C-alpha cells in the first residue's frame, strides 16, 4: 500500500511560476484579512517563491492594486458600523 505523503510545497504553483504584481486576485490569496502576507510555513511556498511573492505584493501595494497593511484591516471590505443609541448633544 502506498502512503499518502504531504509535501511542503504547493503543486498548483510550480518552481518557475511568476507572481505578477498586475494580478491582485492571485496575490490576495496570500494576504490575511489584516493585509499581512501569509508566512511560507502556512502558504507552503518555497523560499524563492515567497521572496518573489513578497516583491510582487509590495509593488502592487505601491501601485494601489492591493490595500496597505493596517489600513486594510480598518477600511477594507468592512461594513460601516451604526450605533444602536441615537446621538445626543
């Protein structure tokens, strides 16, 4: 019987995969909801892929294709909070 072995690296991203900064959908898969980049031990990318991913994310952020870190947690895709108590002076 053949045992199922979990490998460290993802099969859908081969070693020669190029992370493109103009593709925010792919890059956003590797971002937490606070805007931080997911570490390689969780994302299962190799060290060179993680470096390429980081450079692509930073370039996309500088071009405003992806949200910045702490501001993303505050404003990105969150509904506006409405107070249950009416405002009084």
